[in-house]
């Protein structure tokens, strides 16, 4: 493949106008985006209008008070980010790119996992790559990667979307646990069927998980059939805190509760049973011919810091 023709095709698409649009969409400020690119407000507005004329669509709604994405702009935004990533990769292959990795990395992750394992290692990454900034979307509720225009996301299930690719970050073993106080008051279940008589805490919109053991192959589940969760929430940290306070029995990722188990503030329930769903933590990103430098170095960093020696497995 002749990369020089590839770069030429991208340049003909006015990638500077596309870069301006992406920055304006992120900032919701056309003048501010223009200043970052060294453009006067009038020039930035004219360049953006030129891009909209070329595409035949209004990408941004302007008023005297604010700027907002149009429906067409929201649909075009992830493709615009991909165009810029392709251009940067192509120029780098031709030796024309900057040696410094830079840009804003939009990363979506579980708030529970991010608090414990992502946030503490961010400062070192920022020192390594001073040209990279982060926009973090942290929620235990899953985010649509493509529609949200994110560069990278962390998920705890295998992807089924053909538009995405994934890299396994770590295993995600699940266990049942409760506080010693709760078990002393309500008793300790001996079989999965006993769970129906207990207070259960569940994660919102989750499906029953299969429980297996070497001595029991009946295909029991958590929660068992007919059981109702007394508490349902969409935040793993809150569910762990409620469990420690004696709220009932919950299913948690081992990486989120291993310290509580070691300290004795949580006790594993039905320890002979394992959750048979092959859960894992995945780094997910849009499928494309190239991976932008900012995403590649962050994935490598997470693999170095987390995959190579998971703290919860030591």
C-alpha cells in the first residue's frame, strides 16, 4: 500500500477543519477550540462552516448563548475522531508525525474498578506522557463506546459487537460474601437453596449467575429461583459498603473485596461454589485499521501495571 496516497486522501478531506470540529464538540466552544489551534474566532467559524458545506450537514447548533451538537454532528463525531487517528498514524508511518504522543483520551470505565486501580496509577502515566489529557467517564453502568465517541472502555464481559475489538486485562472472579455480623444474626447458608431465606443485594439489570462446585452439578444460580433482591443498585462500591454494614449477601468481584476478606470485615459465603460465567476484565476499543498512539500507549501501560501482576492475586 502506498501510504503517500492515503495521506493525500485524508488531507483532501480538510482534516484541520475536522480537528477543529472535534475540539469544538468536546469544549462546546468554537472560539475556544480555534484559539487552541491558533485561529481567530472569525477564521474558526468560517473553517467550520466550510466543513459543514462540504459534508452537507450542520454539525453544531450555534446561538448567542451556547454551542451544542446537532444530531448529524453527534453521528459524525466518532468517525471524525477515527479520521484524525488515521491521519496521525499515516503521517507517523511516513516519518512526518510528532515524536511526542499527545491528544485527549476519552476513557470509559467502571467507577469501582477505576477508583481502586486506574486513578492511583494515572499520575505516573501523565508524567510519562505530558502531551496526553484525559476525559474520564466513570460509571458502573455500561456506556455505548461508539455512540459516546470514546477511544477506549473497560468492561467486564466479552464483546459481541462486531464494530469493537478487545484486549483482556485481567480475570474477574466472582464470589458471594456477607459481613460476620449479618451471618451471626441470620445464620450461614449451607446450600444455594438456603439463599432464598436471606436478604440478597443485587446489581441492577444483571442476570442470575450459575453456581457450580465439584460436589454439586445441579446448576444452581445466584439469586436462586423465586428469590427477590432486597436491595438493587448500579454501583459496586455502594453494594460492597452495604454488604459490610450487614445489609445481606451479595455477589462481588474478588478484586473489589479481597482486602475486606483478608481483614475479616467480609466473609465468603458458600466458598465451595464458584460463579461459572468466565468473567474477565476487557479493554475495548473501536475496530479500525490502526490504533491511535495515545490509546496504544495507555493500553500498554495498563497491561504493564495491572495484567503483569494483579494486586488481588498476590
